[in-house]
């Protein structure tokens, strides 16, 4: 229930944890009442048990409790279906609704799907920057990743063939809200998503597709033995979280990870994360 994006960028985002990080339940409530902010970034549960990020879990045959036990990618489909339904059914006469809300679904990876098209060239984010590993200068694109735009202003069964980049998200936000100059040469050259909204009159929600998410299989408790000692991967993850708390001067309950059980380590880290993300407690 905590934000991995927030933790990764904690030195920069720490002042926003108490004011801008909310639960997904808050998103659904705001969508129903027409109170969505002008921009929302929805992050699936990426860390911990029963995660719903469509990412295959880490698994190890090593003894001890693992951080990321087997779970189903169907959890991601179920989450996406609920978000889609919330946008489609948003009918408030004031504020946000299905007519003025766009749901943009994008991914950070291609899910292991083979891509037969060689990546094209692209400007390096920073001209003249030194080369990285193996002489790579970040002057080409990566494999193609899926992206879906859900809006009342997009024609049905639309397939967009124009090339967009991951930085098209940044370019679109900059254009929409006049956020200033480009962050790098990459988003300066990226095509925005503006040209996909081509209808003269909006589609009614009854005309939108109606996906049905498949049931998410439950995670059996035998796969999460919280009374077991920590495995090597779990120890590393918990140690990283506690070290971050120390860096941010957020106290955590003392725990010896070399002897702690899964339950003891979780109690310590949950106490730390509850302090960091006061609106995500639960």
C-alpha cells in the first residue's frame, strides 16, 4: 500500500508525502464525486504481498521468507478494470467526469514480448554527455511498450501508428498545462498525445467497451510464512528500507534482520512507512 516511486525519489519527494500521496480508495471516491485533481498518477502496489502491478514476482528457492512471493498478474487486470469503470461512470455535473477525464495507461517494460522492429534513433537527453557503459550514449529508443488512451473523444477501435515515446507523457503534460521549457532534448522532440482526440462530439459511456476482469486467485498463506526467518533477498530489501528511514531521519522500531522473523521485520518497516506516508496507513 506504499509508493515505491515515492521511496525511489524520496530525497526530492519527501516534502510531498503528507500532502500529495493518497490511497487508491481516495481516487475512486474523488472520481465518483467529480473531485479528481487536474492530474493524478496512479501507481499499483508494486512491493509486498498481493501486489497488482502486472509484474511477475521475484521468487527464490533459497530458504527463508522472500519479499515477493508468487502472485498473479491478474491482480493488475482487476485494478485496471476498476479504474476504467471509475472513469467511465464518472458523471458529475461539476468538476471531473467522463467527458473531461483521460485515462492514459502505459508501462515501463514490454512484458517479455518479442519485438521484431529494431529500435530507432532519438536525441540524447543531454547533448555532449559522456558515454555510459559499453559506450552507449542514450541516442536510440528501446523496445516498444503498450500504451492505451481512454477518452470520450477518441474514436472506437482506434490504433495509433504514429511514433510516440515514453517522454511523450512529459511533452503532453507540458503542453496541456504550460509547464515551461523541456526537461531534456528527449521530451523536447517527443510527439504529444493531443492528436489522438479527434472526435467532434463525445462518445457516451454506453458506447465504451465493457471489459470484465478475470477473478484473481487468492494467495495461499503457506506461501507467506511470516513466522519464518528472512531470506537473503528479504533481508536486503528490509535493510534498504530501514537505511532510507535513517537517511530521512524517520525513526523505526529496532529490529535485528539477521534473526528477525517476517512478522517482526514487517512491523518495523510498516511503522517507518506509516510515518513517511501518513495518508497511506491502513
